[in-house]
C-alpha cells in the first residue's frame, strides 16, 4: 500500500479497513422474537391507544366545536321563544316587607315586651 | 416462491406474524451492521435493532409502497442510531489518542504492514482495525458517520443513501468525502505518516 516512492497509501488502507470489518450476525431467534413482541404489542391496549393517539386531538376538537355550537349558538343563546330561558315575570321585591314576622314568624322584641308586662302583673 | 417486500407487508397488515418474521430475517443483517458501527456491545446492537424493527412494525400502515422498503428501513435505523448515539455521547469528550493503547497502535501498524504485503490477516488484527475505525468515527459528526458507514462499509449507492437519509445525492457525496478526509487524517496521525 505504498507508491513507488514509498509513500504510504493511507486512503487505500482506510478503504481496506472499512471493507474488511467483520459482520455481526444476529442470533437465530432474533427475527422470531421481534415478530412475536411486535404482534403482542399490536394486541395490547397501550398499542391501541398509541395508534389512536393521532385521532385523539382532532376528535376532541370536533367534540368541543360541536358543543360550542350547540350551547352557545343554540338553546342557551337563542331568541327563539322555544328556547327562552328568561323568567316570564319578576317578583316585585320592593313590595315585599322584610320583617321579623315575615322571616321568623315572630318578633323577639314584641315577645320580650309581652314577657315583661306579664312579669309585672 | 419468494414473496416481494410489498406482498409480505400486505400479509403483515392482515396480522400474519410469520410474514413479519420473514421480513425481519431479510433485513436483520443490514440493520445489525449499521447499528454495529455506532455501538460496541452486542447487547446494545441487539436492543437497538429490535427497537428499529418494532418502530418499523408500528409505522407499516403509513409505509409508501412506491419507495423501496430498504430505504425506508434504513432511514428509521439511521435516525434511531443517531438519536441513541447522541444521548449516550452527551457530556462525554472523545479523545482518540487516550482511548487507543500502545498495543492497539502496534496492532494497526501490523495490520497496515499485513495489508501492504497482502499477507493473511489475523483475526486480532482485523478486530484492531475495526476498533480503530470505530474510535476514529467517534470524532465525526453523526450524519457524516452514518453516510460513511452506508457508503464505505455497506457499499450502497449515493442515491440510495440520499433516499435513506433524506438528503440529496450531492450532499451525500460531500458528507462521505469529508468523513474520508477526517478519517484519513486520523489514520496518518496513527501511522506517523
């Protein structure tokens, strides 16, 4: 691997090294083992979800869009009387007198007063 | 009669395990040898080759039958090798001189003398050559290394390499040439040329 002048042909030696590297032979059971593992994975739930993963995002988006259309653009946000959700009448809160009687059914001050009158008697 | 790759793939997609076994057997040597030029331990090579074939199986439904299967497989194998190699290489500086002992340098010199005189090569000498080649290739970039392995070790054509690595033929040629120059420089250093 030297030329006439005795210079070393390093490139030729490199080529020789590259071409003469020994092959690494797989074990005789390698193919069978890999095929079995691949098929087992194929049957597993995890594999199913990994395969379905690519459909998860678009299908979730589709469901969300449908929900948005139905909820915001449909019954809950419609002026159609069919979907009318506003109260048909509003109670007049101003007319309702809020007192002990209306809330508790008795007035403690009145009770105390009555009790004191009874005590004096 | 031997089935074509496409026929085997069609059988695999129908759930035939033996078809996949046949396909793996057909290409296992190719994958092993590509991975072998990145990783020294046999167990590592076997693990990564297995991962490659499992990934191939998972992606078979998206395989484009118009492309040669070997190119598609080669692309998956090279990507996996490069990724795994980067993970393991991270944080580790590689020094060729410090990794090669005096005995190994002597082995390479002996191997060179043997190659020069066309004498019968000892197994030890060939192993030293492979060891040196791997150490020297550690200094190349991952893509240059893969391109060099596919061209110079596996003997693939440039257009095949381009298809496998997703680069143009010209880019593949440039990578091989650059890798060759770098390896040659390392070898000259070792042989005191």
